[in-house]
C-alpha cells in the first residue's frame, strides 16, 4: 500500500522586484547640482553619498539596484575636481604673471625722491664743462639772449643745476645755490616758449609740470647780458 504525499498545486510566487537605491539617486543628483550650486563642496558630498550607496548595494544584493548611478556620480565628481583644479591653476598663473608685470614696472619707475642739493660751484667751475651736453656752445661771442634762456631751462630739465647756476652768473637773483636747487625739487618738467625778444630782454611763457601731475603756468621776462641772465621778472598766471 502506498501513501500519496500532499503537494501544492499553486505555482511559486516571485519575490518583489529590486528597487533603486535612494542614496545612489541622491549621489547622482548632488553630483550634477555641484556644477551649478556649491562647487567643490557639492562634489565632495556626492562622493560621500556614492560610497554610502555602494555599501548599501553590497549589503542588499538583489534587493537594491543603482550601481550605474553610483558610477556616474563618481565620474561626475571626478570631472568636477579636474575642472576646479584647472581653473585654480589658470588663475594662479594669471596672478603670477600680473604680479611679475607690476614688479617689473616698479623697478623701472624713476625715484620720486627730491634731487639732493649740490654744493655750490667754485669760481673755477662756473664755466661750461665739455662733458655736459646742456652747456651753451663755446663761441667767441656770447650766445643770443633767447638761446641763453633756453640753455638755462635745458640744464634745469636735465637736473644739471651747476650749468644753470653758471648761466645766472652766480648769485644774481638774491638766492643761494642751495635755495636755487631746492626751488626745483617738486618740478618734473619745464616747457619753455620764447614769445618775444627785444634786445637783451626775452619774453617767455613757462609751463611747469609738478611731480604730482599738476600744471603751473608762468609768464614774464629775462634780461640777458654777456651770455648770462642778470635779471628775471616772472609771475605765475595759473
């Protein structure tokens, strides 16, 4: 006699389908958003979430999916880091080049310190020196009055105060040599225009540019005798 064992006639029910890991989805969304909001920090958060999602997927195989999302989040974060590193490198290179150019300009800028006063020349040095290009030409006859005045300001613009002092014939304007030099300490350039010559009297207009960029205009006359300036009547007009 045989005994029939009972058995079920119903088919086996399949288990629930695997679901996508929410952490993996969050990692991908944060990785994408880091390109627009919170650069660098968002990429770091995306990597942390991707690592957490990978652990979840390993802990629940068959129940969770999202390996592709984790991989995409990691790649997006890596590309993000590469772009940020490239941008930082370019900025540093530009800053270094800009700083080097500023440093170079600083080296080539003339010193703004006033020219130290020179000791007054002795009697033997009042004559023109052959090595000084601003000296008036050596001739048997004195230079014309207008040329004497022009040579005087050429010497001042070249900071050749000895030659300028010699063209005054010494203390002709009631100043010492030190006072004469100090009077041009703040002057960057003198632009002279001879407007008239009447005998020994030279009428001029002088535009003096100061070391701070301001402009001063003077008009007046110089009286020249024997190749030397013996009198000045100059006044500021602006």
